[in-house]
C-alpha cells in the first residue's frame, strides 16, 4: 500500500543543501563542483572529509559538520533544495541513495544527469537536472526565488518516490531476480 506524501509547505529552514562526502582525494570532481557552487549560490554543506580540504576551499565557509541517520533526514526535510552529484564509480548512471532520500523528504532535487535517470524520475517534472556548476548556480537561485515551481516539482518527486521507490517494492524486485537466478540452476 503506498504511503501518502507529507503535505509540502513553504520551508523556512535551509535553502540549498548538500549532504555527502567532500574529501577531494576521494570525490575530486564532485568536490570541485561544490566549491564552484559555494562561490556562486547560497549553499550549506554537511559532510564527511572536510578535514582534507585545502584551507582556502570555499566549502569550508559553508560546511556545517556531518549529518547522519535521522539528523540527515531532518536536515533534508527542512531543505528547500538538495543538490546531488554522482561519483565516478557510478559510471554515468543515476544510482545513489540521495535521489530517494531527498525526493522522499519533499525537497526539490537538483541532480546531475545519469543515463538511466529518466527510468527513475521525469527530469523537469519530478527532479531538475543541471549540466555544470554554472547551470547549477543559476538553477539554485531560480528555484529559491520561485516557490510555486520548486514546490510543484518537489511534490511530484516525492509522490514518485513514495509510489515506486520504496524498500518494500525494491525487496520484491530483488526477490524476483534471486528466484529467477536460483531456478535457472
């Protein structure tokens, strides 16, 4: 049975948020992107690995510590916008948990494009895709200024997540895959 989405409201908490790794030796491309965005848009970053950042990294100015578990979900739920970027290990696919965590809490997700993203969400209607740091800064500013557009996309993303991207549904799909594999033996 689908879970009813929490009614979205004008969020008075955090504007744009990123939660995740910022260690430049592990997440070099993603950290560089976040540094560029931190220079041009209102952003708060919560993440691990900040001790490895250079002293002059713009992330240090907007880094608020780490957020894990329920604290992370509370932060996402207070955020108007959540930024997402995939690491190189994703190999061009949209496949991290932030896709579902952010949309599930009702925040607008601004994400990089993955080859399979349109299988998960409808870009432009349920999530927003950015092309590069400059585009991301423009979209953060634009959606922070347009409550109606931001909330409509966030609501559609949340509805999709709660309808299709639940653990109950994924476990059922995984069980089917495992049963098919075992029955072939």
